[in-house]
């Protein structure tokens, strides 16, 4: 039987129609960039003071999902995190990971990086197709540790300063940063934020968890709350706009975070995966949201692996109670097409509304031959559909 990791690789390497291609960059002048707006001038006049923000999520904040979240109250969206060196050097990687459309604004493109020159080259390729470039300084995953980027740059302030300064001095658009907090050291977190501001950061997102708090829940299943007090202290210590990130499970949480900390906006990741209508403040049918997303995925030629991952989160509660339909969604031998997915969603709606009981997770015989349900049960063995979750 395939391991869950091999299944994930299958999901995220599966090909579909090519996404909307990126336009070729315009020829650049050798002169200095024109004077550009910064800080609150940029926030108000270019971004229109957004309060509700879709976070950057690898393979999950792609164009189709951004457009769905915009329909339901997201006022600013981030692209998935992209590797700057790969983006600068590999045309296939660029086409796979970046696509947009005229309605997809305002838009922030996020990169991870540890080389100022390659980061600048990557950003210059798309600065005419977005409103700002964000440097990821918050990714806590092991792949970021191996690649030396994200939250693993937190001890290398000279490098971070050079990354931000180089962008600020050479781009036509603003530079943003997304960070995590230092464990038990509020003053160091504040000095970190001030250093970023001095380097040229024009908007800062603070995720109120440390680098070691990789998930919303610890190994014992206990919820690990983000520290709003540190977010509040950072907001009070800098003169640029600040977004808060963490503990947003309901629309009311977003309102409380802004009221308590004074931040200018709220960013959400994993809760939006389950409920793309979070920022609307109203309840919407997950089945209707799933069907809407499929239509947008068709329009924007989205990879089928990304689509199935989104459906797994939007319909998580319903799918875990009806594993036979999850089997169909994640069938590795006869993968459903985009055109076939609406029928699976409608069948799931029918059985849920009728009160029918679905297949439950079975007890495996270690000597038995693998079956078509083993893919689904392997997912459940590895912690359920949280395998698709982003940072909260």
C-alpha cells in the first residue's frame, strides 16, 4: 500500500491543463524607480485599506481559490509562497505557480528567499502584475529549515535586512514581510519588527506563534493559541500597517483580534480552507461553496490535485462521515476529472441530507491485498484531512 507521503506527492504532482500563463516582463529602465507610495499612504490609496486577508498557502491560495474568497469578503489576497531562485530561473515553475487575471486585485505575491539578487530578479518578473511583494519569514516547516528560508532566517538579521532593502530600493511596488514571534521574548520580536521597517518593509504581518509551534494543535491534540498580546505590542511599536494572524476560527474572532490589538487587518489561512466564506460573516452551504470552487477551477485551468485538496477541506466534516465518497474523490486508479467532481459533491449532499450512513474506517488485515479504499484510510491514519491544512 502506498504511504500517505507518496499519496501527497501524487496529488500535488498530478498534471492538468496549464494554468493561466504569466505575461512576459516589460523591458526595464536602467534609471532609478519612480517615487512610490509607502506605509499608510500605500495601504489606503493603493490597497483601499483592506481588513480581511487571504493568507499565502503553498498550492492552496491559487487563482481559483483567491477568486472564490474574494466573492465572500476577502479584500486582499496573497499568492502561494514561491521559491525565488526557482521562479527566477525556471519558466515551467513560474507558469505552474503564478497566474492572475484583471479581477484578481489587490494582489500580493509572496516569495521565500535567502539570496538578495535572485529574490529581486524573481520579483521584477511580476511586479507589474501585483500590488506588492511579500518576503516569507514565517514558514516553520522542515523543508524551510533544509532550504534556509522562512522562519529559519530569524537569527540572521543582516541577511534579512539586505533582502528587504534590495527589494525596497529597486522595485516599483511595495515590500511586505510576514513573520513569527520569538519564544518568551517580546522585546526581541519588537526589535525584529523595527529592523524590518528600517530596511524598507511597508506592511508587516505578525503570526502570533513561534517557529516551533508549526501547527494549531500540539502532539496531544491540544489547541495552541496565537499570542495576541505580542501582536498588540508590535502594532504599537511600528509606524507601518500591521496585519494580525492566528486564532481566527469565526468571523467574530477577526473582529475581536482587530479590536484587541489595534491591527489594521486580519489574515486567515486554514479556517478559510474549511470555510471560504469566513469573511462574509454569514453561513453558506459547503456544498454550494464546493460547486462554486469547481466552476472557478475550470475557468482558471487549475491543477486537479489542488482542486481535490480544496474539496477535502471544504467538505471535511461530510467526507469523514461518508468514506465511500472520499474513496471516489481520492481514487488513485481512476482519478475523477474536473467535469466529474460536481456529481460526487451532489451525491455527498444527497446522502448527508437524507441521513444515510456512509462507510466507516475499516480495521486492516496486514496480510490482505490492498483495495481501492486503502488510499482514503491511509489519509485517515496520518491524521485525517489535516494533511492538507495550512498554518492557522
